[in-house]
C-alpha cells in the first residue's frame, strides 16, 4: 500500500459536478494523515445531478489544485486540496470520471489553464476513465508526467487502478553528499529517473584527496531523495591506509657520536604530510630517550639522539619504536667502541732507555675510527700525573710518548690508562735498574801530593764509584781481612792503607793531601750499592806490613 512505502503520506478528497448543479467544486477533505477522516469523507459521497453529459472537470481539477484558478461564488469551495509547497514530496491528483469535459461559457478553465495549474503546483495527474470519458484526462496526464488507466463498469477496480497508476509514475532519484574536507564521494550521474518501484542504480566513487587523513577513520554521509523527498541515507566509514617505513633498520655507531632516524609516511604511494611521529627508545642502554616531529610535504620526519652517558654502561643495542597514528615499526641501534692499547706491558732499563710510547687503536664495528679523541693518563707509578690528549688518524690510531728522568725515584711501574669516550684499557710500563754500579780504587797521592811508585807499595789510593741511575756520592770501605767496615767516604777521598795482619783495625786522620789513614788485617775493599740494591766491589791491594825482628 501507499502507507507501507510512505508512512507520512497525506490523502484528501474533492468532488465536482456541472455548472447547473448545486456545486461545481466542493472540497470534502483537505490533505491529511488522518486515515479515518479521509475514509469518512469518501463514505459520505452521494453522486447526484449532472444534467447534460459533459461535466465541469476543468474547473474541478484546477480548483482542487490551486484555488486561485477558481471562480468566486457559492458553487465553489474557498480552498484547494492543500498540496504542500516548499517541501519535497510527490504530489498526485487522481481524477475519476465517466464523462467528457464541459466547455460551456460559464466554465472558467480549459486545457491550457488547467495544465498550468497542475504544472505550477508540481502535481502529477492520474486519470481513471470509465466508459464514456473523453481524451482530456490523457492530455493532462501526458502534460504532467502521469498516466491514465481504465475503470471497470462497476468501479470495483478503483483501488487497484490507483496503485497501478502510482506505480507507473516516473520518479527522479537524486543524492546529496555530506563529507568532510579531504574526502570526496561522487556518482556517475547526478540523478536517475525510473518508474516507481524500480531500483535507481548509481556508480559511487569514494576518493581521499587529503593525504593528511592517512591513518585516521573518516565518516561521511549520503542522503537520497525521490523527487526531492528523502528516501534513505548511506553511512560511510573509511579507515585511510597508512604505511610507515623507519630507516635504517639497524646500524652500528661509535659512542660519543649521534644517530639519525628517518620515518617515511605513505598512503598508498602518496606521501603523508602533517602527521605527528614519535620516536621512543623502549629498551637498551638509552631506554627512555624520546622525541617527535611532524612529517614534511614529502612525508618525511627525522630524529637524532646521542647516548645518555659514556663508558661501558652505554654499550649495547637500543630498540627504537617509531609510531604514527597507531602504526609502528621497531628499528635497532647498536652503540659500540673498542680501545686496544699496546704494548700491554713493557720494561725499560732506566739507565739506558728513558722513553716509552703507548699506541691506541680505537675501533667501532671492527673498523678503525678516525678523529676519535683519546686520553692517555699515567694514573699510578713514578710518573703519575702525566697526560696527553690525541685524536686518531684515518686508521683509528693514536700514540703517546713520554720520557722519564734518570733518578732513583723513577724506578717502578707506571700504569697508563688509555680512554676514548669512557671506554678504557690500562697498560703497564716498568722502569728498572739491573745494571750494577762501578766501584774503583785507583792509586792516589802521598801527603806531599806526589804520585806513588808504579807498584804503589806505600798504599796511597783514591776511592770512587759511579752508577747509571744513582748519583753515587759515597763508597764503603771494608777490611777484607777482618770484614770490619771503616764506614762511608766521599767519592774521591784520598787514603793511606796499611795491611797489618793481626793488628787492631783502626782509622785516623791523614796528613797533607791524604784524607785518612786506615789500618786493617787484609786488603781494602771498596763497595758501591745503587738504589736498586745492585752492588759492586773494587780491591785496594797492598803488601802486608813487614814484621820486625830483634
């Protein structure tokens, strides 16, 4: 039924007769949704009059459509059926008659004016012709896009004929899109005209014109109209595709450098600008480091970060989550650095070799690292405090050379710490003295300052000693016969030594050029000891003192 298809449909009813009857046009029920009131008006119908055969259909139709086409007078109601204006709807006037249309002089309207009334109100006429009706209904139906159907002789098919007539009416289906900026819904045609009851088929195209919508869900609506009246709507929800490519997928960087990531956003093959991208280190030595940026016109955004600290704690692999609008990709970053110092250990004879060179090779990803800062520092040992800062060459190598003084306090082991970006290695350098000193006992002068005879039978000597490291200032003199020490004497001391076996060991001041006179039981021994504990000896050989006989 009509109400099944259009629950808001309105119905009205008007009657017409001829100019000689008690009325020409009578409105019995204006358009209403009240079904009962409309049926009551139909049930109160009492056909009468007519006079001659033609009737006043021209005026009846025109007046029912638009009251302004009516004549004034008691034979005319003062209102039309009440077709709505300004509101999209399908307006249909169903006219049933079994007579021709009267063209008497007292009839106001004719084919032209009646057609104008119908077309002006946007009303489609459906004619139901019983036997005896003329062709006028056909003309009006053709002019308004309507149809004419026959009635049975008893009128029993009126209802069926009305429904058939409505079903045969052409209807124009249009559409109206309500979509946000960046999303377009278009159709192959603006409208489709079909016979009522048939499907209107449209080819619909949905297109995203704004790449910035990638990764979001966009909602859009389309409303469809039948001759201007809404007949339904379409709800569209589209998740615009978004792809994210973070690069590099993995990389190895040396400590004390920075790393740059780049994210490329695409929707299909189109770059996505204006999208927020976050970069978060989710695991690894730099967990918690984060940043963000907005993609440029090429859909690109970059992020650069450096390790939080230096040293071993910063070595390892970071996992970095790169995300935009719920789309994420993980990439890896390995922070790496090796410091190889050489030689691990070395020993120098302090008295003959006073310089040392430490070399460092700084590597990242098993490749020498150019221009890396390297600090060499002696952290313990006789040369503590010496430092040097160097930069590696193109092979990743740097070196540190230092020299030490030749003195007893420089004996020992230096610990040399070699560091780059907090990664350190310790090597050792030992300074030793294994060369014994030199002791000497050379012929000296007598008290008068004269050189002794070649065999030095009188026992005049100059005692002395030397060492590569120690500044020897004294020597020890020992009686080789008794083993007693005469004590320590300055280098260059002039002595007179007498060997008297069995006699008391004694020492006394000398005279003239002789500093001391020593008497011992055996030959004299000169002993020198250096600061490393090395010793050497020299003998002062003299003949024993001759015994006197009486």
